[in-house]
């Protein structure tokens, strides 16, 4: 299971849900999950496909991290993200990185 920003994604089931210990335990006991884990155990994926990298998402994450660092370095309020990200999307409509950014004050606070 992969945990990101309060959400978890089960790699076996490819479903996403809240990253709460009770939800994780209940999911791991579910019939669908057990069936998928058994299927993976019988036919394990090759190492090259086990670690997929999404380079586009890596670039978006890098941009969000840099914006958060800029806000911190210049002692700006984190609330600025609520307006800065939509401004960047509007200013750079052809940028896939800008269009992929989804960061408000809550996520910026988590990144900090």
C-alpha cells in the first residue's frame, strides 16, 4: 500500500481510499484484496514493472516542492497557494506541469 497525503492506494487492487488504520485493516481482510494478493503471489511481476515511475507526476511534485520552499524562504503566508496555483495555471495554459499542480494551503502545510 502506498500512502500519500492522507490517502492510500492498494497496489494489488488499484483502489484508493482514506489512509486510516481501520480502513486499511478492513481492506486487507476483504475478499477482493485477498484474491488479488493471491493472484500476484502466483505470478509475481518482473522487477522492471514493479517500480513504475510517473515522470510527469515527478515534475509536478518537484514544482510544488519548489513553490513551497519559495514561500518558506521568503516568509510568505501559506494561504498564498490558494491564489498562486490557479494564477500559474491561467498564466501558463500550455504547461503540463502547471496544469498538473493541485496545491492549496492544506497540502502546502503538509509539504512543509
